[in-house]
C-alpha cells in the first residue's frame, strides 16, 4: 500500500483542525475585564495624569452615570495610539463599551465582588 494517500489525508486533516482552532479563537469574545485592561488601564493606571481608575474607584451608580452621560464627552477627543490613532470613542464599539461598563459596575466599590482589574 502506498503511503502517499495516507500522508495527504493526515496533512488535510491537520490543516482542517488548525483552521477550526483558528476560527474558534477568532470567534471568542473578549471579556469586559480584558477590554478594560486593553483600552482603559493604559491611560488610567497608578500615578497617571488622567487619574487612576479601577472598577473599585467608583460605586455602581457612579459608573452607570459615567458611561451613560460622561464617557463620550470625556473621551471623544482622546486619541488611541495603540489602535490606529483613532479617537477612543471610535475604537471601542457599543458592544465592547457595554462589556466594559458591566465589568466596572459588577466590580465597583459597593458591589458584591469589588475588584481592581489587576
């Protein structure tokens, strides 16, 4: 029996598995915590001129008010150099912003599970 068909089959199956793995990883949604670390923390870490902000910095109502009323005015002119030099409000889409908001509210100072973001 020739080994050629077996080798081809193994290679094709290997490529198929790799393709499915890449698709699964690409389809994975980032968590609110991951998005907070990527988009918020770089400008709001300890000793930042923009102020240090973690979920525990505010209580739940304050985070709700911030995201509902203050986020856009405070960030529309902030340029995100790590994401193509676009304004932060263009880089973070509505779904991502909701995930970040939920993370901040769920881990606020008055929540059942306060958290700094690590």
